[in-house]
C-alpha cells in the first residue's frame, strides 16, 4: 500500500464549514480548499463575500476556490474579476456552461488572458476538456475540474477519461487536472494513477484517511463487534424455542 504522503496528487478539501476548514488547514496532507454555492448554502452561509473574505484571511497560504453564480457570460466575467481581486491564492470557478447550455469558453478565454486563475468546473466530456485547454492562456495557471465521481455514477469508468484529459492538457503546462466528486478514499489512488494533479475531497471522506493501510483482519473483527453491539444495545431477541422443539 502506497502511503498517502508519497503520492504526487494534491488533496484539496471540498466544503464550506469554516470550522472544519480551519482544522483541516492544520493537516499537512491538505494542500488547498474548494467550495461552491451548493456547499455554502448547506453550511448556512448567508453572505457570500463575507464568508470568502473570512476564509481568505484565515487560510492565506493555500489555494482557495470560489465560484461565480451569475448565469450570463458578461456577469460571470465581472464576478470572476471581483473574486480574483480578493487574494493572490484565489482561483475562480467558472462552470463549463451556463444553465441554458451556452458554453462559457469565451469568458474563460478572456479571463485567462487577463491573468485570472480560472477553475473550469462541472466538466464531464473530453470535448469540453479540449475546448477549455485551447482557450487557456499558456502563461496563466488554471484548473480543469472533471466530475469523475459523477461520471462513475453513470456506469462509466472515469480513469481512462482522466488519463486522456491529462494528455490533452499537456499543451498547457500551467494547467492542472482536478478529479472532482470522489466517492471513496480509493479514488485518491485512481487520481494519482490517471495523472491528475489534484483531487478535491469532501470533509466526510477525508475523515476516512486514517483507514489507509488498516489491517483487514482487525477491520473484520471490528465490523462483527459493531453488529453485535448494535443488536444487543437495542435489545433484539429471537425466540428459538419453537425451532428447538421441532428438533
């Protein structure tokens, strides 16, 4: 089993619980942080900008991602420029299309040319990867976030796609491939083997990092103990006298 600290892929924490983010910032395995409007809503964030500024002030030395939420391309670009101004460690998440299915490539190209570090998100196809890669400025760092976990949910193995995406993106050496929406710790190793540079992992999955390398016999015993403890704590009973009488 390869040690997690020996992998090349960088682990970013995905969430908007600021207390959890601050705690994770102390973990040397966590190299950056990502958020999105859905995670912020679930965390009870009411003031988008205030939350972002609080996170930036608290975590000034790690990459941070905040997403635009406008639906028109010109408004997306205006929001992106504002968000980018909040800190040098901020990259701006731009969805690959708007809600009408209109490609955001023109906005991505404009922002990248202006030096904005975009994180193009909700990417699901290699055609999207090619278009984004072509649009990126060769001198500006960027991230392309492929939702590998959601692709896997459809029954498609995302590893070959991620491997091909990494090859496509070699045309932009400053662009990084991000494995998004992982479902399990094993996906960190999938991301590593596919050539992904980053994997963004939800806080609940990060809680399982301590299981890496765990003895499976011990894990088996602990699982049996859990079943027994739960059954007895509830007081479950089965009357076996009738079956014994039948013998």
